[in-house]
C-alpha cells in the first residue's frame, strides 16, 4: 500500500471544481464508472469523475490524449461495461490513473489540457449504468455488531452463530437485480409468518429495510480449483462502491431457515455509479486484528499484510428522504453513521474465503461486505437494528414523522468518504433508491 505522487494532498487540478473544499472527486480520487448523456441514445461508456465533471474515456481514447498502456486501458474503458478494463489488472489500472492524474494536474501542458477539455461531460447532464456486467454477486455478513443486533431479534439468548468468528459468512445473491443508484423499485410481494400466526400469508412486504454496505469489484478472476491466497488477493480487487442490500425482513425471517436468504433479498440491490479504486484508498488503509480474547483467524485467513493494513477507514452515513421531506422542501434526516474500519473481516479475507474451495471469481463480479454496523447503537446500518425489530419508533426531526420500517415514497441515501489529516479527502458520491408501492396495490 505504498503512496505515490497521485496521493499528494497538495496536488491541484486545472479544473477548478476539483479543488473545491469538500468535493468527493478531487484529483487524488479518480473513480471509474459508466455513463452517457441523460435521455440520449448514446452508448454507455467508461468515465472518470473529476470535480463536477466526467472525463469521457472513450472520447479521450479517440482524441489521442494517452499512448502506450494508458491508451490501451482507455480503449478498454470505451466499452459499455468496465469488465475488459478490470480484467487488465493492477498494472494497467495504475498506468491509466497516473496518466489521468498527469493530464488533469495544473502543471499539464496546454495541448493535453485542450484535448482533455473536449472530453468533459458535466455530471449533472449524465446518467449511469451498473459499472460492470456482473456475472455473480455474493453478499457477506461480516459486521459482528450487525450480527449481534439482528441475532438478538431472532435468537435472544445466543445472538452470534458459532461460525461467525471463524468464517466470513456469505450468501450467493442475485446479479440480475443489481441496479445503479437512482433506480426506483417496487416493494416486494412475498410470503411471511406474522407474529403469533400459524399459517403464513402472502402480500406486500410489511418490514422493508435497507442495509448500509460497501461493494467491491473483482479484477482478474481465478481459474476454477485455484484459490486466491490471502497475500495475493489485492491484485484481484479493483475498487469499492456503496451498496444497499434492500431486505424484506418479514419474508427473509420466515424463509431463510435452513438455506439462507432468497426472496427476502433478491428483488433489488443498489450500487453507487462510481467505483473508488484500491489505489485511491491507499492512504486510508488501517490495521486489522481480532480482539486478543476472541478466536484468531485460521492460517489461510491470516497474513502479515492483512494484519498491517487489511482494513479501510471509510466513513459512512444513511439519510432518509420521505415524500414529506420532498413536499416540504426540507433536507433528508440522518438515520445513522459509522465506519467500515469496525468490520470483523477484511475484504481480502472475504475473497480468500470465497475461493478456498475452488470457486472461480470472474472479472466484474460484485461482492458485498454485509451490513456495516459500528459498535454503538446509533451506528447501526439497518433500520431493523435501529428500531429493535420494529418495537421502537425512529423520529425524523425534519418532518416530525416516525419510522419502524420503510414506507412507500421513502428514498434512502447512502454516502461514504475518507478523511484524515495529511491526506486528501475523497468521496464515493451517493447510492440512493426510492421505494415504490407493491405492484397491484
Ligand atoms: Mn446484506
């Protein structure tokens, strides 16, 4: 996790919006996504966020801004998904990042600035798609605080399952219903067993929830039967996004024994349009350790580099904007805030666990971290935790409303950023999704 000149907190761009205090997208960030002009028939293509603009990487490849490996990488980004670029691996990712950094730097030569200026599209005029063609999506369950909070609702005497401190637990999710931020979805129908009922009912979800998570995209995959050892994982992870694993708690808790979530999770998963690269996150890596009095990772889940900097300190918050917030023109209310540094397993351990049995990951695959809940009650990453299974009402100061679960018209907004003295603040943008009424209701 060596730092290089692209992490220099003093670096500035010739694009003024990239130098604005508090921007998510300064020159030290350079996250990737796919986009086109909103409402157009243009092909989606790769782009990179800088300030309030997007560098159109297809246009940059045509304009001849780059040469050598950065040019090959930009050509790969010209496709409608980032899969080909992700498959190129860290040497190509780093080369394109360095070339973009140099071309956007205020010391760039006039000819480069002129060429790149013609490749900018305002973020306000763009629409996005999911950044990769996701063949497989897996969602982990790696916050011990979330596991205890939710476990208490289901198993009050024994909230933590015996495997939690030994295995990064996960379920195989549904790739087809992963959508990009801003895509509304319908409240799911399904089967649930209401409290004290003997016979289940079918109907609209009565306990709709969000899950505050990070997602991460696989770069080069691995061959079936060839696990990725822990000390090689970081060559296979391209970067991190915000992820909301929408959950129908009433359907989920009825159906998940004994094989895990099914319809309770498969109706929608939202991701942010921008993927912040692992290289951009290098200044924010933090040590990983399990408490000394708890089980230590088995040998295959342990490595010196993982102990030294396996964690990532990403600040996170959840905002709720109801129909009344919009009608009254008031700002969304914050439901909770925490950091990813509290997670019980690292993303590297998740990848090693995923592949230890020989499972092959593919370029563009999406892995979710599981709900990110911090150690204190206000840091919970799902409403089922904040409302203690729906028994406690959550007040929304902005409108005077209350929530125990999500209602139709609610828009949930996830935000994430990294910030510390001596490093440039970088952000993830937003991941939001609006709850529409169940179909047929
Ligand atoms: Mn989840």
